[in-house]
């Protein structure tokens, strides 16, 4: 997935995208590492330009979300240790806005790579949705077929009338003899 001229392998970026609150996001510390700047500098730049980052572009994690994320990515506490503030996370739009806030050649190149990863993930998701839809259609057809076979193999619930000749009991015939 790495393209020539990319500043870094796209797989490296893809591993740093998490699903939090139903959105694909990247952590401030991961972005700072990709941009080759301290996390503190990234946070300062976003705080100075907070009007560019509405809640659907950037939000702060809760303590529970940090704990859940820590267990999800199974990382040592050294990555999270020493931080006074809860991490910020950036959605795709927030990452795009970062390139204008950071305004460096590296930030532009990193953002291009990140946008390619988000586009790639959207395509993968769309492909999976289409495959899932087709499987659902086939599952429905297969289930209909199994139901029909089951009905054919299941004996009827009430006994049907027998076909053929039935012998009735003979009645005694009394003849009167005349002399």
C-alpha cells in the first residue's frame, strides 16, 4: 500500500487509526510523532486555533476511553505515562485542518499520506458492505431452498385418506325358506 514518494509507509499510519465514539480518529501523540514535533507543540497549535476544530473534527478522550484504548492496543503505560491532560483525538476532517494550522512542508506530506489511508479505509469498508449485501441475498435464497427441501422431507401432520379398495364387514343375510 506504500506509494513511491510517500513520506512513510501507509500501513504505519493505518495502524494508528482507531474507532472511538463511532468515528475513525487518530491520537494527538501519534500525529505528533508522524509530524516529527512534540505532542505539546501539536496541542498548543490546536488550542491557538480552536475555532478551526469543532467537536466533529477534534475531541478530548474521557478517562474511561483512555483505559479502553489502552487495553485495546495493549501498550505499556510508558506511552501514556507523564501526561497531565487527557489525549486529543482528531477525525479525518480534523487531520486535514491540522495541515493549515501546522503549516510546514512535512505536515502537508504527512496529511497527504493520512488522507490516502482514510480514502483506502473507506473503499475497504464500501467493498465489505457490498460483499455483505451479496452474501445476505445468497443467504436468503439458500434459506428459502432449505425451507422448501425441509417441507418436502417432512411427513404431513395429519394422516391423509388411504387410496384404494376397502373391504367392508359382511352383513349376515337372512333368507327365508319357503316350502
